[in-house]
């Protein structure tokens, strides 16, 4: 379960960074841009996530919430196979210490 929670925390951190880098057309000055057509997209996203991390810690008003004491209304973890299955649901989750996390790699599949 600890490994699953660590993976969840990293996924949330990376997702926040990616949403800033990829989704917005009008990024603040200093925010990197990654394009889906980039052959090294994963590398670009990893570097971009690390670049925007300081902004993620403090937040940017009307643009990006702070990840300090980041609250999530509900988290559902589910995994399994034919022998063992589990499902865990957590409500009103607050994550602490996200400013000390780091991302080592990003693997993604883009579906259009």
C-alpha cells in the first residue's frame, strides 16, 4: 500500500505540472512549453515539471493552486488479478510534503 500511495503522490505532482505545461495556451512568462509532436515529449515534460515545481509549491493566483497541504475530495485505488483484488477509497485526503518530491521519469501514451 505504501508503494501505491507513493505512486499516487508522484502521479498527482506530475499531473499538476503537466496540466500547466500542456493544457494552457497563455502560459505565464518562464513556463516551458511541450508539444505532442516532440519526439522527446516525455523528456520535455519531465524537465518542464521540474521547472514549474517552485510555482507549484507557492501557487500562482487565478492560475495554479499551491501543492502545500494539497486537498483531494476523493481517491480510489483499485488493482487486482484473478487471485487477488483490492479497492480502497479515501475521502477528504490532504497530501503534505509534496514540495520535497521529485520526478525521475514520465511514461505516457497519448490518445487522440
